[in-house]
C-alpha cells in the first residue's frame, strides 16, 4: 500500500515548523506578528486544501494574500467612511 497523504492541517503545521529558524531569527517584538500571520493562514485551510497545489506553501501563501486583501479592503472602507463623515470629497 502507498503512503497516506497527511491532511492539509497537518501539512500546514509541518510547513510552519519548517520556518521555525526564520521565526527565531526575528526580533522578539516581530515574532508575535509572524505568529499572527501563520495563524491567519489557518483561517482558510479548507480553501487551501481544496486547491490541490503541489506545494503546501502555495496554499498558505494564497491564504495569507487573501486575508491581507480582506484587511486592506476593510481599512479602505473605514477610511472612506471617516472621510465622508468629515465632509471631504
């Protein structure tokens, strides 16, 4: 019998573990941001696993890009609402 393919959640945890040295090299104040970033990728694990990519990093990267896009769009909407509330064009 062939080897069992790990679930994407397990593969994702393995990928994050592979970046442990990178995280450790970051200044202490930046490690929390790194942890938040990898945590954000977990929000879209099901979408990443459905995309069937040859690299688990690709799925995580797309999840992070998507998450950041959503945050950026929300920030822009908020800024526009504040501007409109001030009466600016």
